[in-house]
C-alpha cells in the first residue's frame, strides 16, 4: 500500500476530516484531532506537550463517527508547530477494508501540491 512512488509535486489525495485520534508511543499518549487522511498517512493537529520526532513509530487509534475505529501503526514523517504528519507503517488486515471504504475515491487519486 505504501509502495506508491509519487512524482515531485504530486501526492496521494487527502480527504479533509475532523475526528478524534489517540497517539501512543511507549508509555506516552496524546489525544488530538485528525486534519486529513490519505492512502499513505494522516495529518494530525499537534497537541501541547508532544515530544515525538521524525522517525518515531506510534500506534494511532482513530475514532471516526460512532462506529468506526481504525487502529494502525505509523511513523512520524514530519512535525511542525501546528501539526504532525504520519506515514502508515502497518495496517492490520482487518482495518484495510474499513480504511479504503472511508477514503472512497481518495484511495486511488493523486493531487498536486507545493513544498
């Protein structure tokens, strides 16, 4: 799933979403809110006191609506003062279909962006 090579200025399409996420790393945990989700990762609002850095592996528990809970392993790709970008490292097989169903047409779409 994360094997997709993107050209400069093109990335998997991101779907805007506002939903709760619990980020766990070892004994540390932070709750926050998703900003967007794509076929390769998620963007999360950076909570106060967040100490993760690029390369750290986290378990993300995303609560979407009242019935959908998507649990994945993800690596911190970037940290800014406002947000944290995670790249999926492992999606349990039982969560793949719910994730693709949530993404719908975004799962196979690309979009352009500027650095």
